[in-house]
C-alpha cells in the first residue's frame, strides 16, 4: 500500500499552472503505462462540486515508463477559479486498484493585474 504524500499547491489565479511530478521507488521511475489519473480540488473534502477537475487526457498527462505525471491548467481556466483555500487529492487508477498519490491544500492567490 502506498500512503499519499502531502504536497501543498499555490496556484496564481489567471496564470498558466504547469507542474510535473515523477513517481519513483528507490530512484527508479514507476511505469505508468496502462494507468489513468484524476485530480479534484474542492472547498472541503465533503463539498459536492469541484472548483478544478482534471483527468488523464484533460489536464493530466502520464509519461508511461518515465513515471511522470504532468498537470496543466491554462490561464483562462485558472482565471475562473475564485481566490481562496481549498483541498485536493490526486489518484491513480489501474485495472482493479485505486491509489491516492498526493493530497494537501490548494491555495489560489488572487490576480491583481488583469488585462
């Protein structure tokens, strides 16, 4: 069993958010071929609606044998998320297994300079 790591995120409102992680065991990347992933950001863990929702092929790109997990939120989408403090987690899915890989706080800092 893998226990989720805590990683707290700061996302600037209105700016492109681009973050890549590498999943490795003893410095060896885990082959993510055949996996899918999802990430949800909510006001609280019990909240119904997500303010950010990413999935494989829609904001999440898995790097196969390289073990990378790339998250991408474009600036226009980031501009629509209200500034504030949220919670999130990132899960990986294999055939019959769900692994919560990351969790923590997700803070959106308010944009001051707007076009």
